[in-house]
C-alpha cells in the first residue's frame, strides 16, 4: 500500500482548538479520522479527542493487517464514542453535553469506506474533479433537500452552522455509512471540518488539491482559509491523502516493509495560536551546530569505551 | 498494483564503513537497518527520517517534504541528537549500546550494537500461556537496573513496552529505542507529532506533561507486566481516566501469579502518578521480595511436587 498523507489544523480566531485529526495504518489498511468538538471548551475537546482516540485505538487492535468488515468497524466504534460520552455525562452529572462531529475513512484493497456524523466532510477527487462528497447532517442541507432554499442561500443562512446529528447529543446519532468506493492510483481524499470548507468553495478546493501532493496542497488550503477568516470563523482542520504512487514520483509512506502485526498512529495535538516560539529556535540549527552535536556524541562514545 | 517503492536504503547499500543488509523496522521517526561493519560484525543502524516531515529525494539524500515542515524536521534532528547523547553516555548491559554516530545523506545515523534474541512482545505472542511469575520478576528487575541508570541521568524513556524490551539469547533483557526520551528534553511546545503507544503510555503523557517523572516510566513497566499476564495491550490511559475498564491484575490474575506480584502490577498502573512507586528502586525492591508463602496445605504439597 502506498500513499502520501498530510494533516493540519489551524485555531483561527477561536480561543480553543476543538478539532482533532489522526491517522493510523497497518501494512494493508489505513484509517483517517477528523472530529470537530462542541459544547464548552473542555467538553468539545474531550469529545473530539475521545472520538479520534477510540477509532485509532480500535484500529490498532484490529487491523492486523486488514479489517474484516470496515463498514461494521466504523459503525460500531463511532457509536461507541457516543455511548462513552453518554456514560461520562451521566457519571459526572454534566449539564453541558460534550459533543462532536466525526468523519472517518478506511482505505484497504483499493477501496474506500466512509462514515460520518454531522457537518465534517469527506471529498473524493479524481482527475482534478470532486467525484463525491459526504452530505452534511445540517439544518440548511435538509432545507435545501426540501427545496426551501437554494445553494446560494445555504451558504449565508443564519443557521448554517446548526447540525441535527452529532455524537454525544441528547438524540441517538445516526451514523451515515457511504457506499464502498473504488480507489485508483492518483485519487485524492480530503477530510475537513466546516471551518475549512465554509471558507474555501468546492471548486477552489479541487483546484488546489489537484495542483500538488497533499503535503503541499493542504497547507495551502489552510493558508487560504485562514486568510479569509474573520472574527466569527471557526477552527480549520484537514487530513488528506494521495493514493498510490504520486505524480512527482515522491512518496511519503510505503507500508510494504511493515510487519503484519504492526500499526503506526499519528495523532496531531493542536498547538495554541501564536505559540510558535519553538520553531524559529529550531530553525536556527546550523551546520555548525550539527557538527558540534555529532562531535560531542562521538566524544561521549569514546569516553564510555575507555 | 505497482512495484512497491520503498523509502528505505536498499540492500547492499554502502553507508560509510557499513553495508546495509535489510530493514529491521520503519515508519514513524526513523528507519532501523541491519548492517555489517568492515570486520563483518552485525550492527543496527538507525536513520533519522520522520515520515510525516521528510522524504528521500531522487538521490539518497533526506529532505523536508514541505517548506512548512523544514523547521520541524530540524527540531526533530535536535531530538535525535538528544537520544544519541543520552545513550552514548550510558554503558550498561541492560541498555542498548551506541557504537557510532555520523552524518550522511543530509541526515544523521546512530549505530548500535546488534543483539540476537527476540522482543518481549514476540515472546508473549509465541506462548499460549502467561509468562511464568519467576520469569517476569527476573526479567523486569534486571531491566530496571538499566532504567535506573537512565533515570540517574535525569532522562525518561517514555516508550517502555514489550516491543522495546529485547531478550538476548542468554535471557538477559536490553532496553531499546530511546526515541521518545527526547520529549522531556526538547521544548515542550514543540510541534512534533507525538508518537506513543496507547496502552503503555502513562496518563500524564497524554494530558499534563508537566507531571512526567520516573513514575511515568513505571506506569509503562506495570503495563508491560500486565501484558505478560493477559497477553494483550491494556486499555489506553487517557480512556481509563474517563471511564476505567481495566480489570485489576489482582482480579484477573488470581491463581496465575501470586497476589504479591499482582498487587505490584496494580500499584504501578495507578492513574494518579503519586500513588505509583516513586522510583525504580522502590519497584525493584518490591519485585525482589519473595512473595509471602501461601500457607495452605494443598499449596505446599503442590510446591513440593513441583506441580
């Protein structure tokens, strides 16, 4: 299995980042997941973190090296997130329910299985075009379906952020499982939160994603969304991958050498905005510093040997 | 499907005075190769190549995979140095030995002694019964000798798990992979993706990294002993904090290990760092105590008959 993957998250103007993204892969299967938490600061983060962790943990236990039934896996563990939140609410007597959306995809055997709850989306692109995307569980989407509003009105409707289906809410969620889809070499999959898609239209999204591999295109998408954000905007997050060998011949991950029972998981911990002090310092690591560090280590090795 | 194109250095590749034989592990922050030096001795070579941040370009050189990731790639390099520094200064039979460290292909390499044997994880998986109590006590108390040495240098391992505890052919343990040790030394706010092993990482590794201490490695030691008992990973610590589904060892291990050892395991796996053994020494002492003799007649007969 070969793919190039990238994930990123920007806090935007919000005080907290309640989006969570993660991926996990074995030799022959890959999970990508994104959750957008709601319900007070700690609640939303708790719910979103729980969602990505529950799925990645289960994936690590079960994808050895493939999942026997990816759709059932997604349905079961997404419902488990809801149940755990419900128990947590009951045990702590919480008034404000931690809630989260979720969108998750399993890629294995050149097939893609998708499940979602809420308005976090998955886009499937081929040859520069969006060939499918998930439909939001939002109030405006329902109104659109019923013919009450048109696409243009959807984008500016005052209640466009309202969703009727989420994990952790009072109402039992409905996990929407999309039909299994074929994955071809060169296809691009993107999962993103509403903070991103609401600021970058589908066309622009397709244009940027088809211009380069995800490690370049996703930061570009996030940059664009950030530049368009205003004081009411949301956290912006995305995770995506290019399937198979890439156009440029460069590649991030080949799982060919992974043992059958091993799984790699990368969870992204959000970084508070404005807190980038670590990066400039590291960037100044010069060739001289590197030579110096190596000399020190060499000296330590020789000292110990004596 | 196309021919799988690996990111790793190919077999037969000459890397300074070494010749690469095969890839031992990959993914995450580095590749580890089996190689031979000029005298034909086997070594393990770890190459810094964080797959989330870098790739190998058309030559052999390693470069950041996007301008955005360049700073993080360099930050990770700093951490790789910390691991090298930590290990180079330790000469202990239960800690993997670093024999060389050099720069090539625009990245850095750490050469370690290659040990023959298998990991505790492989050992657990190859048996259909829990490891024997005597084995667990001996293996872990020996391994803790090495961990004491690490803690004495104000370092934490932070990724102790059965896959990182190697058992040599003579049965002695070696603690491997200090790749996470950096996390205490590097800037806390570093934007590197954290890579840890759910089930073995302590709760403070997820939530409040200011609380990290020797007790965090001790949690992982407890979880590794727990894995010897149940032959599976325990549930992740952050989930335990919200909803603890971990059955106490004293409950599910009854009759398999002595109550004394089971209590030690539960003690190590307390969610509150303060309630765990506070030092490796305290834990070692407990492990080396002989369990109080079971006074029942049946048990003493069984013991005499070695049943």
